C-alpha cells in the first residue's frame, strides 16, 4: 500500500485535493469514486516528490521548513516513546499537521514502513526533506533499539539549528535595513532635492563654491547615468554569483573571508558550531566515527574548513586522534580542539562536543550582539554626516550671497 496525492471534482464541480492510501492508482481512483469524487489526477507521493526535487535544482520547489521538521520529529518521538507502533505514529503525526505537503511526505514514509522497510529507508525516499544526518541518525537508532531517544535528539538538533539561523538573520536584519534606508535617502537628496536648489543659484549666474560644484557634478552623474550604473552593478553582481558556481572560485572567496579580522571570526564560529553540534548528535547515536565526520563535514559551508575536516578524517582513518587531526589545519578555534581532545582522552567525546558547540554558539551570539550594537550607531552617524555634507554644500552659496549683500 502506498500514499497518493489526488485532484478530484466533487458533485458540485469544485476541485478537491488531498492524500489517500491505496495499492495502485486504479485502486485509488476506485476509492475516490466510492466517495462520490471524480478523479482528475492521481500520482504517488514519492514520484511527485522526486519531480519536485528535480525542479528544486532551478529554484522552483519549496522545502519543508526546519520548524516543521522539528515539530514532526518531536511528535513522532513522543508517540514512539509512548509505545505506539511506528506506522500508527506516522499516521497520527500526518493527521495532526495542517500542511498538505508535510502530510503527504509522512504518509509516503508510512507506506514504505508498512511494506516492511525501515524508517531510515522510508526517509531516504525524500532526501531533500530529510538530510543525510537525519537518515543516518535514525538508522543508527533503529539498529541500537533506541529510536525514541534518537528522535528526541534530532528534534533538539533541528530546533537549535533553527534558533541559530534566526539569531543570525535577526542580527543582520537591522544593519541591512538601515543601510538600505541610508542609501535611499541620500539618493533622493542627490537626484531630486539638490538639482532644484542649485537651479536657483544658476539662474542668478552666481559662482558656486567648490563643495557645491562637486555636489552638482555627483547629482548630474546620478541623474544622467544612474540607471546605467545600477545596470552595471546588477551585471557585476550576477557575474560574481555565476563565478561562485565554480568550486575553485568559491574556495578562494571563502579563504579570503577567513582572512578578514571580524568576518573570519564569525565564519569560523558559525561553521564550527554547526560541525560540532552535528558530530555530537551522530556520535551520541552510535554512528561510526568516520561516517560521522563525513556527514558532519557536509553542514560546513566554508570550503577550506570542509576540506580540513575531510583531511582530518583521512588522518583518523590511519589512527590519529580527532582533535589533533583538526588542529593540523589551524582553522578551528583552539578551545574547540582542546575540548575534543579532552573528550577523546576521557571517553566523553559526545559530552565535550556538545560543550564545544554550546561555547561556540554563546560566543557567536555575544559577538553578533556587540557587532549590531556598534554597527547601528555607526550607520546612523555615517548617514548624518552624508546629509550634513549635502546640506552644507547647498547652504554655502547662500552664505556667500549674504556676505556680498553686506
């Protein structure tokens, strides 16, 4: 029995969409007719999701949010811990969600479980929704017989990742909005306000001061070539974005970011926190170390740091400790390396990895809070200086005219 998404017409001619379980598309059409529905389209959930994933390569498909993934994981963990059979737990969670796509995915996973496959195999039908860390952890939990505890850890993991993402977005939102406002105000002043004021002085054939002439030149350039300048910037941004498709170019950009004083610290903090948190949950779920390192490296966005983990995994395969292997690249914070080495020596690697992730997240939150607190006033002062310069340049001719009259 599988899960099928359908579109049908009721007796009044209204379109109905939903998910239904059946053996074959013909069986599903028969079930719909029994419900007084005229089937229009019937498609298996796994096939439709595969088509959506192909579309996602071009940015047309929407994924399941981290909040939805965390919620369904926690609900499933609670039901499994309560002793409910896995297929019934999946059905109950699918009935509780209000989002059709989440419901169809859960029913698709349930169909695989009913066929006799493991939960990890069912999740593997939807790789864009359930990443490799999720599937590997569930597989380890099924083999060890502690699926409920593993699902609980996964729920906490997805919640912490979502919280970290929200903190980063919140920290960047205020400076970005303020920068856009500053740019907009200055552009309006130079494009519309300055020409009208300067026309008054030019009509009187007054000799303008140097600062005013510079302001007039900038204003004229923006009015005459502003659109072309915006197009040139857009083309340059698009060319840069296209160049990032190349791994070599992206690696050079990432390496340059690591070399920046403040940006490098933030990039190290974000990637180190993601890596240690992921490695922690994998080791706690009894995933083999080499597999855990490979999977955890995939959550690292910065390519030099990801390559450093790959090289460290090669050293670990030869018998070297994880901490010493990571320290060889000198890309990871010393505190993280020391905690990992301490965990290996004491046999508490999972605990020390959690502590390292927590330390990095706290340090990153403090750094971002300080950066936002400093950047906001600096942007306001910068905008004030720009506006003051424009106003000063426009008032200079007035001051000179008053001097001549006296």
